C-alpha cells in the first residue's frame, strides 16, 4: 500500500499547495535538495492521471477490505511496531490511536494501536482512556532518559 499512499499523498499535497507553487514562492524555501519537501510538492505535478485514478481504486478496495474485517468488531488491537496499521488507516480513513503499552527487554517503549470503525472515533478514544486509567505506562519514561548526559566541552 505504500505506493498507493505515496501517489495519493503527493497529489493531494500538490493540489493543496497549488497556488503556492504557481506563484513561485517555493523558490524562496531554504531547503532545495533533491529530497526536500518542496521538491516533493513540485514532483506532484508530474503524477499521471491514470496512476492517480488507479491508486484511488486501490484505496477503495482497501476501504472495502477494512470494512469487511471490522464489521464484526468494535475495535481491533495490535502491536504498533512492525506493521502497516497507520499507513492503511491513513488510506482508509479508519480512526486509529497509538497508546503506550510498556517497555521491551531493552527498555525501549512499546505501544499498541487501536483501530475503530469509520466515523467511530469515540469507541477507540474511550478504550484508550480506560486503558490509561487502568495502567501507568503513559507516566513512565524509558530508563535511558533518566541517565545524566554530560555536556560536550
């Protein structure tokens, strides 16, 4: 889904900043490197209409697949790292929230993601709030952040 997301995101960002680009104010941006945000906006003008339409068809199929997956559930809970949950929910519009869920064996913070049905942000927000009321992960800091850091000379 990354290619689909990339095409749609670039095209929509290009449309949003169209007046900015046409006025040549983009030339005033400080960072003008190959990978800079402003060049990404410029590149959006070269996305073929066929690719944009195909990406949106793929997006529609993803929305249908997510609807089929979610129709029997109020919320789906999954680990945050190692997945494309937020990429997919950004494409489909399903509400999602990531909340702290502890620390791994190396002391790094972990989290879970709650995904809800379309237009039902209230369910995931209520569950996230209940989870945080029942745990204190959101109040803890990774041990690394509590170690003193020496200032460079």
